[in-house]
C-alpha cells in the first residue's frame, strides 16, 4: 500500500536521535518556522540535546530567525558537516548556510532535495540527540516524503495552522498526508489566534479563534494550544532572537506567555 511504498523505498539513515519531530503546515506564512525555532529552543533550554534541521530548501528562514544567517557550515574531515552551534547547545543545519548569496533561489529536482536531506541527517555530526526538530516546507512535497523515508525514530508531526477556514482546510491535508505516511500527528497548534489589544487587554479576532481546535476535534488528533498574534513574536523573528528567549518581556506579554506556556 501507499504507506509501505512511501516508507519502504529507501533505507533509514543511521543516526543517534531519540525523537525526530516534524513541523509542518498546509501553507506558508502561518508561523511554522516560528514554532520550529521556539520548540527547539525550549527543548534545548530544558537540557535536552537538540538539533534543528531546516528542510525548507526553497525558503530556509531558520538561520535568520536564530540570528545566525551569516554562519557557514564547516567540515574538518571533508566528509562530515559540523552543525552551526547556537549558545553552544543547539545544533543547526540549513540550506541557507550553503547559499552563495541570500537572495539566490534554489532550482532543484526532487532527487537533489532528497540527497540534501539525506546529508542533513546522515553526514552531520549531530552527536547523540534527544530531539531533532525538522522544519519542513509548507504543503505535501518531496522534502516531507524524504524525511519520512530516511529519518529514524520519527515521534511525529506538529501541524501549525491559523484559525480561518481556508487555513484549516490546508492543515486537514497536512494531517491526512502525515497519516498516509504512517506517521503520528502529535497535534495541531493554532497560531495567530486573536490579537490581544495592548491598550485594553481585550482580544480582537483577526483571523477568528478556535478553528485549529475544531479541526483537531474533527480529525481526532490532539490540540496542542493556541498562540495569539503578538508584535513581539514578529519582532523576535526579525531580530533573530526567538520569542521564548524574551521572557523578560514582563507584563506586556502576560497573555501571550500564558498561551505559549500551555503549548
Ligand atoms: P512560515 O514558516 O509558516 O512561513 P513564519 O514562522 O516565517 O511562517 O512566520 C511568518 C511571519 O509571521 C514572520 O514574520 C513571523 O515572525 C510572524 N509571526 C509568526 N507567528 C506570529 C505571531 N503569533 N504573532 C505575530 N507574528 C507572528
């Protein structure tokens, strides 16, 4: 069946990782990379040995969000790749480190993407990892298929969506895609879920609220929580300092923190 075909075509790579977590969304711009960097940073801060692989080959934004976009990948033996280490703990690999200039598009066939992803898993000196967080491109493309086939110990996928109807439709596709690959959906995160007015504290329903929960219920997958629209979240991405490193953000982000902590 398709599940077997998808997972049986290629041998799993050998790497020492206890849990691979895929972060996926049905479409772009919903906060998938934001969730991936904050999740990886949170796991690393908790003391887990964590890596983050930016498998979004056409739009590799992870290094920018982590403030390390000028770094390059090194190799000491010409065979293995050293991940860029953030705060000495969190290993990062991304196509962005390999591009000659940041605005060059990558024009690759599926087989080349598959090779790149294999190298990100197999040829990187990750060491022993508790978690590898993989940021996938939006949709149901080659990269997700490659990871599903190649990565060992895939704990499952976190699906990021925004609350409105069209986005939910896209995330439904993501859920079905993951399930077709024989993988577990760890749950849905509803991002950009309402805007908390900084003046009065009331919530403004920009894209609505609750769509992610509704989709999770309908699809019988866990609902992991929601994250409101918060200008500091956007600022954190632009400044290359993940939101969860900004807990000093005090009273102003109290409501956002409540939700982020729940997630
Ligand atoms: P994707 O990976 O799905 O394309 P990104 O994580 O790059 O999405 O997010 C798109 C933009 O929205 C980025 O500028 C990011 O900083 C911003 N963003 C994401 N989540 C939030 C949020 N909860 N509040 C405000 N801005 C957000």
